[in-house]
């Protein structure tokens, strides 16, 4: 029986048992500063081989949120304040990972651009800003099939929790981008706002992908 195990670790596998070891890689910001897509791809293949050696099927990463402030608590996991270089780096690392038979959960989908208070975050922005900056970092990897998973956030878009947002999950990811992979929530500390009914509704009432008709 094949046992699938997914694990956290955009910069290296976390929570391995005591009999296993893993590398911790240079922060994504440093990697992005090279502007070297071949290096990003190579890092993905090495990471994928390491996942394989440790019995890990899927990795919770890459992390493609945007540097909105130099004080962001997770900036070391995020690539850049620039959405283009973020998109290109994530695409190439994810491509390398996928070519080893492993898969990535791109995170955090979407608008998780600060760390302190993120479980209590309500974010309002224009649709243009959302599409041109925050969603754009995810779009290429999803549309080209380089990632098989997405992880939502603790936060809310407007008043709606991202994991239960019909506009985000059903509208953008499933219908517009044709995403057929797995969408998981971020870890929950029994947060009541992470409404399971909303999340299930997004799964049950998803419209057919445009790709289904071709």
C-alpha cells in the first residue's frame, strides 16, 4: 500500500522524525536576487530528491506572497516585492520538484503578506491590485500545471475567509485558471472563522473547468 505524506517546508523539510535529516536551504529572497531561473530549477530537483529520500510526496510551498513591508515576519520565505520575479522563481522551483515526481502546494492563497495578527486579518484591495500583484504570483505555476496543490490563508478577503471564498476558489482557481489539484487550508488552531461549511460549499458547487469542454 502506497503511503502518501505531505510536509511543511518552503525552505527545507520540517518535523522529520529523529532518524531522518534534511537540508535547510537559503532563503527565497536570496535565491530571487540571483535572477537565475536555472538555479531555481536545480534547487527544485535537489529538494525533490530529498523529499523522495525521506518518503515525502508533497511539500507545503513554495511561498509566493509579496514583500509589502520590510518588517514582514515571513519575508525570508517570500521571494520579492516584485510579482514577476516571484512568479518566475516559484515556477522554476516547482517545475524542478515536479520533475522528480513530487508535488508542491503553492501558498498562501492569497493576501498573506504579513505574519503578526494574520489570523485576525481582513484585507480589502481593488480587483486590479489583486489580479496584477497578489494573484499574479500564483497564476503561471497553476495554469501551466507545475503545482498540484494550493494552501489558503488564515485571513479574509473583505469579510470572507479565503478557504471559503467562492470567488477565489471556485471563480479564480477552478474556473478561470482550470486548476484541478488539491486545495488545503492553512493549519487551524480551532479557529471558528475557518468555516467548514463555506469550504465544503466551494468543493461541492465548483463549476466545470473550461478545460473540461476541450
